[in-house]
C-alpha cells in the first residue's frame, strides 16, 4: 500500500483524479492512501438533502458520488483517501468502515484522547462531539473517498450545515484537546501507519 502525500489541493481535481484512478486500475494496481488537505469546500453525498445546508456563503458546494450527507473540508483537517481494491481483499463494507474508525481511534489514543465509534452513526466521536467523518464509494470492485480527521482548523463552517445530516451536531478537533497541538504531518504519519495495519487482507480474513 503506497502512501501519497499531495499537500493542500483543490477538491474538484482531486475528486476527478480519484475516479480516474479507480476506473483505470487493474488487478495488479497497488492500493494507495492519498494524504491531503483541501481549501474550504462543502461536499454533498449522493443522497444529500439540500436542507442540510443552513447558510449559503462563498464556500463552494460540490455534489459528489460518495454516500452520506453534507460535510465540510478545510485547511487543518487531515483527509485520507483510501484507494482500495475491494474485490481483491475479499472483505465487506462494514470491515472497511471499522478499519478506518479503529485507525482514527488508535491515532487519537496516542495523544491520550479517548474516542469511540457509534454503530448508529459513521464516524468517530469524543463524547457527543464528532472529530472525524467517513464517506466511501464502491465502484467496479474498488473503494475510493475515505476519512477526514479534524486536527487544527476553523470549525465555524460546520455551523453552516447539519454535519453529515445531523442537526445540532457539535464538532471538535485535536487542537481543542491537546496542547500544544501536533502538526498535521505528525498526525498523518501515525494515522497512515494504523491504516496500513488495519486494512491488511490478513486482518480482514480473520473476520
């Protein structure tokens, strides 16, 4: 599994690159994790309802093909796109979601942040506040899109939406819980290490 650090990149070209990578991959294509940040953008999932955008401002809203409702991406948020051959790994969507959630939880534990998944709501939570979001698309036997972990960002745009469709959902981030806040690169190194462990076929086949 290759780790590709793309830095701060616009959302739409990255979305197009994910679709192209997925469409062109073969049985021998190595899986990749794309580590990125995005300029401010709202993304709306396939079943997204427009009423979950509460305030329309100058932040663009992009309709995309993952599951779920509307969410926000911005600088200081760690986004990892999981370009995974779903068929080759002989796994399930639930196993992949659990692997992503468990990787985030393990990363946060390294900073003494107690976090948990919620079986009723995808994502990772610190108490009742959400610190990470998930959204996946499976097409042609492969997975793309991935996860977003709030590290050290402006959380105020989340108040312009019902995050992931949940009215009143409070968001949090590592910077609110750890002082001094670790760098995005440091968190990315820990998270991708856990992802590589959690997403191994061996781990899936033990289910």
